[in-house]
C-alpha cells in the first residue's frame, strides 16, 4: 500500500461527501415534481410525452397501481430489446454483419438490462451491431435507472406523507428523472469522455498495420454515449468485453476517477433527499454514515489484499502487488477501489478482472453484493434496500427496549416488518439456490474456467451478481449456455422485481399512516448508536446467511494458496 | 387490480417507444454529431497516421516481438492484442495455468540476460489484453536489450524512457506509465 493509494481512497470519499448535498437537493426537487431552473425549457417535451402516453402526471397512484404500471413498462420494454436482438441480422447499422442473437441469449440480455443488472454473457464487440448497442441496450441504461429512482421516490413519499392514499405517479417519476437528470448529465459526460479519448462513431472497426507490419482490426462504435449512462445509472454493461478495463472505455487514470465518482453520484444524494422529505436531514446523513463506514472497511481489505500480491507469483521472482487482470494506468489502488465501488453500488462495470484478484480481494466484492448492495448501492435500489434494513433495525431495537418501533415519525408494525423480511429473503434464496443447482448439475459444472475452490467461487459470484442485479463477473465462467442464460435470467428477474413489489407495498402501507411525533421513549435514529446498530443489522441479517458458501469458495481458496496448493 | 393493469399498456407501449427513440437514437446521434465535429481525432479512435498509413491507435496496445522494440504486456485478447476480442486471462490466483505461464515468461526474460526482481506488470496479462502501457520499471528493464539490438548507447534509450513517463496527479489517480507504441515510434525516429 502507498500514501498515494490512500490519498486516492480518502480523497474520493471526501469528494462524494461534498457532492451528496447538492445532489440530494436536485433529487428532492425532482421527487417533488419540480424541474431544475436551467432545464425548464424541456417542459414542452415532458408535456408532449404525457400527451402521447395519455397519462395525467398529477394523478396519484396507490401502491398496487404504481407497481402494476411499473411492471407493465418493464415487460414491454424488455420485449422491445428481445425483438431487436433477435432481428439484429436484418436491421441496419450492422457493417460487420453480426447475426441475430439466439433465443436464450436474447432473453438473458433483455432481462439483464431491464433489471439494471447488465450481466453480459457475450463480448459486446464480437456479438452486437452498433444499432443493437444503441437501440437495444442504451435505453434500458436510462429507464432501469429511472425505474429504481422512481421506487425510491415512492418509498420516500410513504415515509413523508400522512394518511395518504397514493405514493406518486410512476410515469411522471420515470419521465422527470430521465429528462431532468439522466439525459442532460449523460450528454455532458459523454462529450467529456470523447475529449478524453473514448470513441464515438458509427463506424464498426478500423484496420491498422502495426509497426511490425501485422494487421490489427480495432473495434469502434458509439462508445461514449453508452459509457456515460452506464456509470451514472449504475448499469455497468460495457460496449466492449473488457468493460472499463478497455482503454477505449476508460482511457486514463482521470477518466477512471470520474467514472468511479459517477457510479456513486446519485446514490449518495438519495439519502439526503430522503432526509429532506421526512423533515430531518440528519436522518439521511446517519444512513450515509453507515454506508461510508462499511465502504471504507471494504476498500481497506481489498486494497490490502491486492497490494500484498499473489504469493504464488512472488515465488517466481515477481515484485509488487497482484497485477494479473489489471491495467497499468490504474495500478493496484485505483483497481481495488473501483472493484469495491462497482459492487457496493449495483453497477457491475469493472476496470480489472475480478476473477484474477487474490482470494480475499475477490471475497469483498461478493460480500458487497450479498449484503444487498446497500453501501450507497444502485440508483434508487441502494436507498430502498438500506431502508429495509433500517425498518428491521428499529424493530430489533424496539424488541430490546419493549416499545413499539417507530422510524422517522411512522409506527413500524407487523405488516411492514413482514414485507421487509420477505424482500430481504429473496437474495439468499436466489443466490444459494442457484449456486447449489449449478454446483451439482453437469450443465452448471461445465461453466467454470478455474478448478478447485476458485471454480466454485465463479459459480457463486455469477448467481450473486445476477440476483443482486450487479452484473460484474468472475468472467472465466462460460455463461453463454442455455442453462446459465436461463437460470441467471430468472435470478435477475426475481432479484429485481420480487424486492420491488414488497418495497412498494411498504410505501403504500406507510403513506396511509398518521405521523407520530417523537417522544422521550422514541429510539433516536440519527446518532452513533443507531449508525452502529444499523451497520450491525446489515452485516448480520444481510451477510451471515452466506458465510458457509463463502467458506467453500474464497476462504478455501485463500487457505489453499497459503498452503502452496495449486489447482 | 385488473383495471389498474388494463390502463397500463397504452402508456407502457407509447412511452416505451418514445423513450427508446429519445435515448436510443436521438441521444447517441447527437453525441456522435457533436463529437465528430468538435473532437474528430478522439471520436475516431485516436488513430496515429504515419506517412498516409494508419499505424495504430494511441490508446490500444499492439504486439511487439522484435528485440529492437519495447515489448508490452502479455495479452489474453484473442490470440494476442486482438482489438476485436478484448479480454483478460481470468485465471485465479492459485491456478496452475497462471503459475506455469508466468514461470515460462520469467524463464524467457532470464534467458535474455535479465536479473533481479521482475516488475509485476511485465509478465501478467492486463484486464483488456490491449493495455497500451508499461510501468517505468518494466520499460527500463528492456533498455539493455534494445540498445544492443539497435547498436545505440544505453543512456540514449534510457533517456527516451525517462522522457516518456506520464504521472498524472502525482500518481494519486493511477500509476506512472509509459506508452509502448509511442516509445517504439520514438525509437524508430532515433534510427532514422
């Protein structure tokens, strides 16, 4: 470890701390239905979209209606993407003649992008045409992000409203977030990326003759426009197979820093927006403090493990940290930090190959995802995931002191706690269930590239990433098979929507309740005691279930390597 | 409930089509138009043209095997530096295949007369297989071989490496690097 590495990690955290409040105010205004001053000229477009869709943006929806409209939109847009991918060979903007994607592969990609996972069984530059990259994938980068934020807005309204029947209007939330946040920021961001070296062209490749006279075909395309929203919307689906490790997606150490910041940008603003909405900004800062503490712990472990390096390679005379699967321009610290950021959020972009991380360095990303990606988390999903844990936290605190629990002015009763447990039980079910199936069936066992415990880790990582809607991989796994495309597709769908529906039900249930003023017996949810309790609930309720699987995978891997065993 | 769902399909389809057109066609087209007008070099892939011939991209590593050139990192992209198939090796830390590959690379370097510890990036595959850079240490270790092959004094080659080191933000945002293709083009100029 170096002082430069720690300066990066701490500086990065500090900058996000400074961005949280302005971002939170922007998001709070959006949730209230206000467009930012500089963007009001887009209002006619917003009104035009409502007119075409035949919706009244002021009409309040109950949680059931909100959920059904949201789900209908996911189904319809997933079908668009499926059809475009299947028909790829017949569509224009396909100069390299990429064929249509097979049924299982197209199903997997459609579910992957609609669920904000962006798991990629394929290599982008070798499988997709420029039209597919633009029209089949990029829209979901916007819309799945906007959907996540819409759900967070609905839950925030549940806490903030009193005796209300509605939780907002899904179409208005979706449209406003897209027009007044994601599109304008992406536009500026994409042009910054181009200026830094990210290509943006409708050409699909260029052929060069190298200094030694060999021919090198270089894949090109509209990369920057996809890259910007890929990070901002915590999507993570790369234009290229190597994702943000590819010099065309992430050309410099500075673009790398900006990419990491943009993964967390919206996520750190949402707790502040939540705090504002419930009338006490400290509630938001308490949640950010929990996230910050868990985040720095995770970064510390990964950075230490990667900087310590691989003892197997040290034995062969190599100096320094673990550079297998990492790019020199990022080095150890910026690669370790990126790995933690991308799995703490539900981004899943990678700037290094996690499969080649040390055993403990690779353990941390898995744990981050299994906790439910609540350490800042995906846009929207991180906040509503953390609020589920907060409900359980006040419930546990209430049990300990024998009082009925309250949180930010709302009584938390059996219905909310049951729904929260239901949502939190989805991840263990899909991750452990899927991993168990793939570990015994021949079609599953055919997947891993590596042998021994690391092969098991590849399977565990895949189901963790899919169910938690992350999208990164231990990419040695050959996942482009009907078995994995199907099962991981189901894991992604369930991992997304079987959590969203209970969250919206909680929002509806809370909105209908009256506010109860905090009394002397209320458990304070702003101080260090609460921060510690909530962090403990996240680790114990979120993490403990996965301990046996982690011991079989990364921990066994670590012990075996320390004992000198190779596989 | 059924009524709620029935009323969802029209906005789902119409707003879906409109949003796909805005975010999937208009937005990338607008970025492309501006980028191609204002930043044509970067938007086109940072291509290096030498005497009317495109010799590479400043950002994409290419394979070097001759003794008189700096050699980049091992590549797992296709059959090596295949810029249509970016990839890392994805070998785990305890993989026998990783051990054997690195062992062979180290043996080849030692057979070429190198002694002492070897910079980690020199014999490890990058994330993309297209890493255009080396660490300064990995480049400096190749100076004697290149000077010998080209009949140049070592200090001249070493000075090239020193001048090529890029160190953004004091090495805080990322590590110091040298660009292999740029360095090798400088070498060719020395000769000429």
